[in-house]
């Protein structure tokens, strides 16, 4: 009852209610687009072809999961938000290596706006590349295994199909930006979250109907255990004590209190998993759709679909992006300077450079634990999927999908929580810690 009461507090704050309804409305629009077929496709024949298509029986199914099933259904939102996320990764890495972009990053809001515009242009180019590759794949299928799949195959179809997928991807990118600006949560993460959640009922029905009872119960148990582990580790933190010196001004005493700085085990959040998966989706998608046209790509396709190479690449990329994203989001030198300016210090550590070095040391140690935890949870379900012998089980019980789903849910809940506390309401995550008061 207390939880329901605290949840009801959300709707007592007009601004928060508007943001939630706006985000929900945008997500509904993004889901509607996943059911609108692209131009020039014979939908019934496409459905028959996809039932036996090897392209979606392997690791490319993860790409399809990120698009909420739109890629396999060949809809206008088939590419989803992946081109934009990949472009964001590239621009963030370039901004740390290219001097001109590095200078732009230091120019505040103006520099960020320029880099965001570059990111959009790069996402446009990636969308065109993905669209052309997918069109070539469909043209090849129409000419070999499934005649009549395309209404009018050839150059005209390729251009129109690429245009429709590119427009869909750009519109999805725009929707994600609207959520970030006017809604709740990170827009890109929320759209991926919606796509993953939308497919879960179908996966669970598949588990219950195609697996023996004991295996079905085992899968559901593993789902709950992995979800609980993610929540536990995402909430884990190390508290660094900070002491503030006492100052006497007139007859008043200022400072002297102790506080702490929380360092989360997973400082980078869910972004390393999204980054790693999106970056791996590039070769997976291109190899998957072009393997029938270029036979030499079968070697690469077999290596990726064997699982070992893919898992190793994903694990390495997650560790890299964990440290990379932490370095972007957290500046030890700036934090140490702010503590020094406010008269604070860490017991046993000199203020200034030594404090910054201490923060860097702590972040490196905690970051390694967080990176390994993310990597293990991302690749472990692939082995379980192989043992159970059911396609796409790994998508259900863990790894990338579950990390993103739980991580985004926690981050969004924390954002809602901050609104509730700001308006002096008791939050649903901090139930019992403060009394509910009417916002003034």
C-alpha cells in the first residue's frame, strides 16, 4: 500500500506527469513505426522467407532485438536507433583524438551543438549504408530463393527502400532527442528498452511451449536471479569520506561536518553495453546481408556465428567502453579541485593532486570490477542458450538485453525519484526514509 501511495505521488507533480506522458507517447509512436512495412515488399512472402532465413537465426538476432523486431519484419523503422548510437560512439572517440573536435568540446554549449550536428550527419551516412546493404540482400533473395518477394526489384527498389529506411532511422533519432529534451530518461536508451520489452512476451511463450517444464522453470529462475544480481550490483557503491574544516566567522561556526562521495561499482551505467552491442552490429549486419552475394564473407560469418569470436569481441569492447565512458563522465581533477575550494579534504590524503590521484586509483579499481561484471553478464547467457538448444533464449534470460532493460529502468526510476524528493514527496525507492509532505 505504501508503495502504491508513493507511486501515486508522481501524478501530484504536473511537470513530472507531463514528462512521463510525453515519453510514453513518443515510445508508442516509435513502436507503431515497427509495424509499417517498407516500400516495395511483398509482406506475406517476406514472412515465409524469414521463418527459414539463416540471417536471423544467428547473432544478427541481437540487432533485430534492438530494433524491436522491425529489422526482421522489414519495416520503415528496421534500422532503429542503432545508426545514431554508432555515430555517437564514433564522434565521442574522435573528439578525444582530433584536435579541432577536442577544442569544440571545450567551447561549452556551442561546441556540443556543433558536435551533435556532426553526429546527425554521420548517422545519416550510416543509415544510407545499412539501407543499401539490406536492399542488396533482398534483391539477391528475390533473384534466387524467393521470386516475387519484391514488387519491382532493381535500382528503383534499392533507392526507394534505402530512402524509407533512412527516413525511418532519422525519425527515430529525432524521437529519441525529444524524449531526452522534454521527457524522462535518455531517449536512445528508452527506445531500445521499449523494443526489448515489446518482444519479451513472445519469448516467454516460446519458452513455455517449446521447452520441458523443468527447463522452463529453470529459465524463469535464471531470469529472476540475473535481474536481481544486476539490481544489487547497480546499487552497489563505495563511500569515500570527506571532512570539511571548521571556520569561525563572527560568532558563527561554519563547516566541520563529515560527508561522503559515493563511487558506484558500475559508474558508466548501461551505456558500455549499448555502445559495444551497437558497434558489433555494424559487421554483423553487413556480413549477414552480404554473405550470399560475396561468398568469401562466409568465413567471417561462420567465425562470428560460432559464438567464441563474438563473445570475445563483446567482452573486450564492454571493458573498453566502461573505462572510456567513465573517463568522459567523471573528472577526478575537477572533483578534487571543487572539494579543495570548498574547504574539504579526504582524511589521510593531501588536497589537490594527491586527492585527484586517489580518486583516479579508486575509479580504476572499481571500474575494473564493474567492467568484468558487465562483460560476464553479457556473454554468459550465450552458453545457457547453447545448452538449452532454443533459439534466442539468450535474448531473454540475460546478457545485453537484460542489462539494458534493468539498467534503463533503474536510471529512469532514479530520475523520477529526484523529482519526488525535490517536491518534498516520499519516493518509491526511498520509502520510509522521509515523510510525505505537500509540495509548496
